[in-house]
C-alpha cells in the first residue's frame, strides 16, 4: 500500500500568508483567532474573480475559527469594511471626474493621464472614507474587530510560473504566529 501522502499546503509569507497550493489543507489552530477562546463559529470567505488568462476562479476559504462573542464583533468589522469600500467609490469617483475636468483645461492632457486622475480620485476617496468610517470604528475597537481577510491574486509562484494564489490576512499577530507554525511557514 502507498503511504498516505497528505497534500501539504504551499504557503509563503510576504506581509501576509500567500497560499500557492492546496488551500483545502491549510490548518487553522483550534482557538478563537482573536481571544484564543473556544472555537464556536467557523467562518468562511467566498472568493470569485475573473482573470484574462485563467478564466473565472472561485475559491472558498473555510474554517476560520472564532468564539461567538468575537464573531459578532467580526461581523460588525466586515460591515464597516464593506461600507468603507462603497464610500471610497462614492466619494472618489466624483473627485476623480473633478480632477479630469481640471486636467482637460490643459490642452496637452493625454488619455493615460485621465486614468491617473481617476485613480487619484479613488485614492483620495479611500483616504476620506478611512477618516470617516475606519477611524471612528477603531475608537470603538472593543465592539468592532478586524476580520481575517482573504483575496485572490495573480502571482508568480515558487516554480516561477504565473498562477492564482490566495492571500490570507490574519490581523491578530499571536494567532498569525501559531498559524505559521502549524502550516510550516517561516516568518521573517
Ligand atoms: Zn474570541
């Protein structure tokens, strides 16, 4: 009989955990991500993105452990983040258009520059929405928690090939250290 070759996740650390392969084998230390208490809720994050060269990628990050109390605060944190994302564009796009209108007054303005104006507007929108949404929520930090977040991203993997990796952001440092240990990730 073949030995049971369990697939190990391939993860590297670069500001956040970047799972290159075998996401399903990622191990979550069995304690609340925030307070270290008993695991009562397992959260999951559904990711979906369209890529030119890879098509539609759909991945679920599952098994993120929280206690009930922390999870209710994490849910508020997710709501705050969603609101901030919406506000970033609601505020940022009109500012971007405003900058474009100002730039158009200059005859030499190129199309590329117009794109830059829009990006600039969105960045300003991000800053303003951070000030009016994120900053106050930090002041109420006890009731609102930053959730574990996950994103898809196109990535050059260890073997040098381009592919899609899953970036996992663990806000609680001590838990991130434990997560690294159980998954065999060396932290810098
Ligand atoms: Zn907890």
